[in-house]
C-alpha cells in the first residue's frame, strides 16, 4: 500500500474493472474507523462481482457487496481489508488471465 494515506487506481482488462480508493479521514463522526474506502471489482456491463466499502459507516458499518447480495464485512484494519479484497479479486482475474498491477 502507498505510504501516504490516500491511494487510488483503476485497472480495466479482459472485461473486468478493478477500482480501488482509500482515503484517511479526520471525519470520525461519519467514518469512525478513520478511513473512507471503496474496493470494487466488476464487469464492463456494470455487474458488481465484489465490493468492500464503508460509504455509510456511521449507520451501516463496513459492507461486502456481491452479485448474491450484501453482508456486514466487519473491520479488522485497512491493510487486512485490502489484502482480503485482493485475494478474492485474484480468483476472478486468474479465471480471465488478467494481471492487475498492484503495489504488493
């Protein structure tokens, strides 16, 4: 992960799009974890395959969205959530022969 507290990239390949945004925030009323994030993997046809986010952390917490539905994702730290997202996303990338450039 980047050394500063803001990290963002988008990668499109083989019909998939991976979009990652992490931002450290001082707005702990809306984001008690101190992070605002959206980790998304989907198709070019606008189907969400996998998305971790805390868009409504103050009311709904940390969520995992999939094509099958939404669940509470919990939060064990930003690096752990990012590593879990990348591991899950890699299963999709491996299936299509994709190779997103990542800083790990």
